[in-house]
C-alpha cells in the first residue's frame, strides 16, 4: 500500500515514489529531499526531539499520544525529512483516524486544541504537507488537517478550515501583578466570594476526584445536549500523565460544584477541561480553581497557563478568559482538500434533542460509542 516512507520531494513539494523527482523545475541544482515516517510511541528520537523544541506542547508528548491510542485506537505517525537513526531535525505529527461513520482522515491532532508543525523553514513545512497531501490522495481519505499556532501553509493546497480564539496567560511577572490584571468584578470579587463562602478545595489525580469531575462533566454536557467523553479517556490520561495531570474540585457543604483538569508539560500548564454545577456558580467555584491553579503554577516555576481555544462565536467564554488578563490570538485550522467549513454532525438538531432527553447512563454509552469517530 502507498505510504509516506522513502518518498522524494522536489523543492516545490511534489512527491513521487522510487526516489525520482518529477522534473517540474529547470534548475538542476535544487536538492531532492526524502520524506520518512516514524512511530512516536516506539521511536525514542521523538521524545528527545519534543523535549528540546520550544514550540512542542503537551499535545506532542508521548503520554497524550498513548492515551489517544489506548482510548480511541488512533495510529500516531510523524512525517519527517530526517533519515532513520539520525537525530530528528523536524517532524509533523498526525493521527490516522479510521472510521466507518465519519470517514478516514489524517488529523494533527484529534482532541487537541493545537499542534504546531515542528519545522525550521517554510520549505520543510511545504515538503511535509505535500507528503500528507499525497497520502490522503493515495488512500482516498476525506482530508488531512493541521492545527498550528505559529506557522501557516501559505498558498499551497491546504486551505483555512475553522478559526478559533486562543488564550494564553503569561505567568512570569510577580503574583501580585498578575492578580491586579484580573477583572475586578468578574474575577477578583468572585475569588473573594469563594473564600468567604469557605468552599473546600481539593486537588490530585485520585479515582475519587476523577469521579467527582466526571459527574460534573456529564451534567454540563447534558445542559449542552451533548454526550460526555468516555470516562476511560480521562482514566487513560491520569494513567499516562501521573502527577502531571491535576484534577481540582471546589465543594460546598460536601457537594462538588466546580472542577477543572490541567496537564503540565515543560514550562506550560494547560487547562484542558472544566465543568460546574450552574446552580452554584454565584459562589465563585471556578474562579477559586483557576486562582489556585495560577498560584501553584507560579510556585512550581511555570511560565505560561494555556487557556485553550474558544469557538469564535462563544463570546461568553472568550470574555471569561479575557477577564483573567490572558492574551488572545487567532487560531486557524488548515485542511486539504480545501472545502467549505461545515458544522459538526454532533450539532444535528435531532441528535441534540435526543441527547437532552436521554438518562445519564445512555448519554455516557453514547459518548463511549461516538467519540472515537469525532476526533
């Protein structure tokens, strides 16, 4: 079967087999570049490469990839111009998704807010994207998608697909200065309210805290008429990340009212999931959890809190992150072949109506069955 391995790219990123470039350029001095693939879960070069690249995030890490594979069966692959047994110089990370329901595709990276191509030049990016393009065509996949923060494919075959708002909080200043940048009414006042109400704060990665988090998550997803992610996903994350995963829970009179899940990687703490019981939102539980997260991140020497992406039309969530003094930027997903962006099939009205009426046990079963097709 056709695959990436040992293909050769001309500088204009046309890929052919058998290491012979198609002669589309007249300048014979231009070099040929071979493209290879590797398995990031078994090739030790990947972990070493991620550790030394500043642009690498938690979503490039082996624990994240292993959790994706164990939970959903996705096959992670890295496309690179680096030959075998040589220290990696670049890498474009994908997961192969094989689905009878939503189609086969290459995604960089499913359930990940972003995943930067780890390249050194536009030329390298073009070569690796051309390999992905050729693989999609050869396998008759639906598409390939990348989710970069910094780089853009340019004028090639990859077109803009979806655009989000992305927030990051710089933690390198004094903690008092960080606190002063919080919105006085929407954040500072709620933190003081939570302290006045004497909400109980717990943190860790125990099964008890995970269950408390998951009950709140199920309730939140029900309010949005969507099934929750399978609990096995969160169990795998806890298993793979160990102490680098933290579940934080705020409780009122013994009842969990808010919870968030964060992941730590190098100098960045990433907020990945959050949920609350809206009946108790006025007590400031979420504000307390984020404040505790920021304080802990500062104490442990983290430089940044990654607040993640927000849908561009979710003005409430965008405002919430703005109120913490986080810096916002545009986050664009790119896709080949270029097609018009469409709404997720999970937003189907019939499905949403059925989800809103289903009991919790059926909602969780639906999540277990459906999410492996979504990524």
